[in-house]
C-alpha cells in the first residue's frame, strides 16, 4: 500500500489509538517469526477479509495468501461490520495462543463466510494480533 493512499484527505477512518509506527512488517514475516515481534509495537497492513458480524469486535487481515485475526485492545473499540474488502493498517502486538475448541467455534460462528463450527475439534494453536489502533481506507 502506498503511503500516498494514506494521506489525511484520502478518507481514512481510525479506531482506537493513533498509529505511530511508520514501517509495516509484512504479514508473511510476522507469521513466520511471531516470537520476534510479540513484545514490540508492530504495524501490519493488508485487506480486511472478514469482520465479526455480531459487533465488529474482530477483523481478519489478509495479504492475499495469509490471514491473521485482529482483536482490539481491552475490547475498547469496534470496526464497522461492512468493512470487508477495504485496505487497513493496524498497530499492536502479536500473540501466540491456544484457543479452546469452544472459542474457535465461537469465532467460526461469527464469520461472514459461514463454515461449520462443529467441524472444529480440540484446541487450536494460533497467532493473533491485539490492535491498539486501526486505520481503514474508505
């Protein structure tokens, strides 16, 4: 994403805290080495491939090949449920965690692209991202 697309007059909607990191880490790099980034502020960018359809309390950021779930720091803000397909920048930290079967099924039930939550079996080891701030290009 070119920086010129993120000019102040480009129709950027922000949620949470202002973004302060200038250089993005590629999603490929972040997912390949999550431990390297988990204790520092990271800027990710890509497209929104899905949004929680209940409240807008999470989004999926994709680079076209990979995706990561973005949750919002302290559950303190939400994004519009119709944000799918928009370009996004988000700043926060990577988290390596294990989701319980129930939580993984909960997320699957909230997706806009419906999958069968009952197909999820057992705990799921995932890398997620806790965002302090999000900027969506309209």
